[in-house]
């Protein structure tokens, strides 16, 4: 059986751990911090590590969000870059779950920002499956638009760089 077939798509409002004591959702409930991010079953640690880097300055994360408040329609938009071009990615609030809990990344609390950014990243690339394994410098470029590259310290003459 295909491992992806065991997931069930559930709206954020129906996922208990994403709602506060009053049953309310929040994209950002407190300050954005690097420790907010928890990896799930998906092998996208390269993506989550860049979210952590950007979360050092919370506004870097917040400015990605076109929609920064919960809405009754469960539709959200974020701005990402692809090949230097700015793209608005629109998505709903259904997330892949197992046993009633999000099975991929989530915040260390009831915030949605981590889940939304991961889903937008997956949508930009075609699916969650297509974002398993990758390179952090590509994520940095796509989230910030800033030039980035991979630096190989095993190149001749670079062994003492650190």
C-alpha cells in the first residue's frame, strides 16, 4: 500500500491541537521564533532549517504572508519567489494528517504559520512528495529573493575556511 494513501486531509479548525482553549485558530499566536518549528514525517529539514534562520527576525516570516489573519473561508496566500519571480501562492486550510494530527511540519504550539509555509512550498513545487530532500540555499533564494549558493569547503585551497 502506498504510504501517502494513509493520510487524511483535515481542515485546521477540525484539528484539536491547532485550536486554543477557546477553539480558535491563529496564524501567529505569539512571537515567531526558531523554536516554533517541529519537523514531521516529511524529509524537508533543509526547508525547515531556513524557516528557522528567517524566524530569527520574525518580520522576515511575517512579510511572506499576504493573509495574516484567520478567515472563515480557510483560504490563505503567501508570497514566494521562484527563479527570481515573485509568486502569490493561494491555498486552503486542509492539511495531511494521521490519527487526527498534522503528519508533516507544525509549530510548537497552535500556530499555523509553519504548516501554511510548508504547504505553499509544496504547492510551488507540485506536491509534498516533490519537496522531500533538497538544498537549503535554494529555499533561501525562493523565500527571500536574495542570491544564494552552495559553498563546497572541500575545494582546493578552502579547507581552512572555518
